[in-house]
C-alpha cells in the first residue's frame, strides 16, 4: 500500500446561522459536509458572510465534540465598515479526530443577524 501526499479538501457545507444575543455563547452544531458530520480532518480556518450587511463582529469557536468543553479554535470575524465577507486561515492546521462542533457569539451590532459560515478542512487518513 502506498501513501499519497496529494492534499484533499473536504467540501464543507455553508451553514446559515442566526446570531444570538450579544455576548451569549450559542451552540450551532456539527461542521457538515454534504449534509453529514465531518468525521475528522485538519481545520485550516473559516469564512463568514454577513447576509444583511448589518456589520458588527461574530466570534466563531470550534470544539472537539458536542459537549462544547474543549475549544480548539476561536476567531473574531469583523464585518464593520461595510465588510460582508471575512475569513481567517491558520498558519498551521489543527487536527480534529472526531466530529467537530462550532459555536458563535455576537456583539451588540450583529445580534439576531443571519450569517453564512463555511469551514476550511483538509482530509486526514
């Protein structure tokens, strides 16, 4: 059996969420691919789209599992000043060995606004 060094990206779904109240941690669910849970992978980052151009900031956090207790990644996506798309890509990816779950937290401006969240994940054997 041979090992291939070809990089394979997981086609993660864009998930629409509605930001909760300002400063409130809101569990959103599993990171998905083709409607199913991503079982494992290398997390490289996230892209967010402010669907109403309302502005504000949205914290996106990723956890090792559905207990939301072991955070492996967190970033603040900044949509101020008319920005409708924001991304973060890490220099070194974080390995995920079981289905990762994500949560969000809004600021006063982004409260109750809809966002599209898409994660960047590479496959691991």
